[in-house]
């Protein structure tokens, strides 16, 4: 089992590894402290001090703050309780016209706006694009993922979450 240096893990997070570097990392056995080392790198990159419990999405984290677990953006914007859909607190751009679709796709290669709309979710503070979903018009906002933090830490890492020690 290879233990990867910090710079390699940083490049992994940034998506800057070439396939020959990436393949052994994703297909091989994971070093025992990989999660902790990744969390250290992520924590160093954010301007706030709250402890990251879990990366939730690119630019989003579940953090411990004041005895609660909340979703927080890289920029520090807080979306509230991690068990609630953070997308409902975003700025949303809905692409639901032919003109909107043709900004993204060549003519006749995009979806029909009568059948599908494209929703872009942006952080209200830094305006980073956080997610995109394609749904039928009027479909409820999709809740992508609700992590079971207790099980992840206790069953996979063999210890309680850092906010429950």
C-alpha cells in the first residue's frame, strides 16, 4: 500500500492528476490515514475555523458549529442544518426557454424546455455554481445526499465524529 504525499493529495483534490497518477490512487488500497489527511488539506483551504466533519459536495462541507451540524460554502456562507436541502437557500437560475438551452447546447441538441428545465444553484454570497439539475418543469428541488455521519465515522473510521468525542 502506497502512502501518498500531501502535494499528490492536493493535486487529487484539485483534479490535476494525469490518468497514470490517478489510476493507482483510485484503484489501490487506501492508506489508513487518507481521510484525515484529506480533511486537513480541506480545512487549510477554507477561511473559517469551524471543524469540517465531511465534504458534502464540491465547495460545500458539513461542519460543526455551536453544537450543530450545518452546511457551509468555501466562502463561509452558511446554509443551515445539514439534514435540510441546502439548495432551497441558493440563488437559482432556471433555464426554461429555447434561448437558455441554446446558450449551453448546439441547436437541436439540447432538451425541450416543455419537458425539462435546467436549474443552476449558486451560493448567495460568492456566486459559485454549486450544482445543476435537470428536471421536469415544476418538479421539487432534488435533495442529493443526506450523509449518515455517525455511521460513517463509527463503522468506517472506527471512532466517534470529532464533534461527539
